[in-house]
């Protein structure tokens, strides 16, 4: 696969808080300082004896899939057993942080991408992985999501995520609708669906991370092709600009096309509403594809990238998650074997086909046409998930500030202008280009 370009360099700086990214929710949690002895070299215990490794994740829905992947690893490493234990996404950060602080963390842990995960490395909780066989085969812009200021890599990248509009092809066909090629067309088809008594967009505002994710999809429609992202990085523009304000106004403009009582809906409600054919569209990530298909294998499903004002279309992308080794693990040598496994094409193919997602391992394709379509668009028409790649720092993070402010807007307490005010205030406290 060609290299993915996520413009991630500005993101891998010290973050004082854990924040959400991509396929997860919850609140920011400041990482505790490591205690006890300094991290040792990978060596661990075990040799030929039986060793059991603990492996933690925020993906409860992936439990069955990981059983198959772990089974394949254990077949080649019979002296190593792995206990996969996932936690609710909204609770994972706190649970993990508490465990690391008390030196009782798992041997292997799923790492948030960019600043939140890198902050754990820079606090001393993680083992460097630069010596892991296969790690150098990942493109640098993919490794950037788990690379610290010291230039060392602390996580084996797991997946390349995208976000887009899923849609029900049957509903579209029955109502003579086509994929929109502009914002005005998106609004027009939403009006048509509403007039026909169909919920246009399955959407909920109960979980903040879903709001920043949806904004990540919609925002580029307003600024793509304007050079806005480059101006942000140099400080020539900020988050109160017409481009960013316009993106928040578009989030507001979609309100008439959300379900009734959308402010109280969470991901499970949204997924079910769409998968059961009660809503025509669903804004979400590539990581949702498997869940949708499990709920309704017969759903006639497709997706479209976000149409933009410059007449093009973009798909929002980022490197989502990696797996890391706890610097306090008593079985680092065995944990490193799993890291090496994760860097192989065998793992990449198992992951991609098991979870219907884009593997971070180069050269992997899947047996799913929609996943391959996402991968192709991610190569040719991608734009970075701005809040994850560039604005996942601060106390609370700027990403979380946007989420809270958007919830305030949907509750009728904040205007779009007040939303961007809050977001800019947050970013101004830490974003390098705003502090010049």
C-alpha cells in the first residue's frame, strides 16, 4: 500500500492528558507518573516455561475476533498464552491509568493514537519498540501516531481508520436518491427523506466523542482546498476563522434531519436505528462496519465520502490505536513476540478480514469490497481527522472541549460562535502555532 499521509508530526508531542480518539468515547485523564524502579531492558521471564500475558483494550465488541487472532499466535508460540480483557471505551482511560500508576497494568495494552498515547510513553510507562522485527516496514507517517519526542516508537500501529457517511442503498433506490456531490445536495436529499417520513441521519449527542468524529467528517466540506490546514499550522489562521466557524454551523444545519430526542441517543441506539432500516444515513467510522453487518447481514450498505465546496470529495483518516508493552511487565520478552507478530502480514490479513477494517500493515487487502473502497479513497482523497491528529492536547484537551461545546450547542445553550470561542481558548493554551 502507498504511504498514508496524515500530517501527524505536530501531534506527537507531550500530552498531559489521555483523550479519546476514533472509535472510543469517554473523558480525558491525566497520566500518573510512574513509580518504582526504572524500566528495564526487554528480557523478561519464561524461556521455555508457560507464560500468560494480560492484554487490555477498549474494544469490547472485538472480543470474539481477538480470540481467533490470539489462537493463531498461540499456535506458533505454545509456551505463551494471552488473556484478552477489553473494557468499556468510556472507562478504559481511567482503568488503564490507575493500573499503570500502581504498577499493576497489563503486559500488553492498546494505546490511544497521537498525543494521548505518546504521553504515556513520555511518562515512562511504555517499552520502546524500535528493535521489534518488522516495525521499520511501517511508513513513517503511520508510526508517527506512536512516536515520542525522543524519536522512539512505542506502539505497533493497528489500523488506518476512516470516517464517512454510510447509507442504505435500498432506501436511496426506492426514493430515487443518489450519493450527494455537494453540501446543498446533501441537504436536499435529507429534506426529501424527512418529507417521506424517513429519518435522514442516525445521530446522537449523548457521547461527546461521536460529535468530534462527526465534525471531523463534515468540517472539511467547508474548508477543503482553501489552504486552511496549512494556515493553522503556521498560526496564520485559528479556530475562530470563517472556515472553522462554518464547519460548526453546518453541524447545526443538520439538526432538522436527526432523530427525535437525538440528544439522548448513544452509539448503540444510532447503530441499531440505521442497521434496522429506520434511518437512511449514519455518520461513523470504518470500525463500525463489522458491527453494522452483524446486526443486519442483509442490509444493502454503502458509503460516500464527504462532498466539498471545491467540487471534490474527501474521506477523513487517521491512524487509530496501536499496541504497546508495559515497561513494568515481568514478561517483556514474550510480549515482544506478540509485537513482532502484529508487524507481520499474517496478522494484518487476520485483522483486516476478521474486523472488516484497514490494516496498518502495508500490502494487506481484504475480502470485503467496502473495506477495500475505504482503503482506496484513503490513498487518493484523504484529509486528517483534525481534532485527533493535531488538537488532542490540553487540560482538558481541545478535542474534548469541542465535544463539550457541541453538546452545549445541541442543548441550545451555545451558539456556533460561542463553540469556536471555547475551542480557540483551549488551543491557545498549548498549540505551538498559537503561542508565537
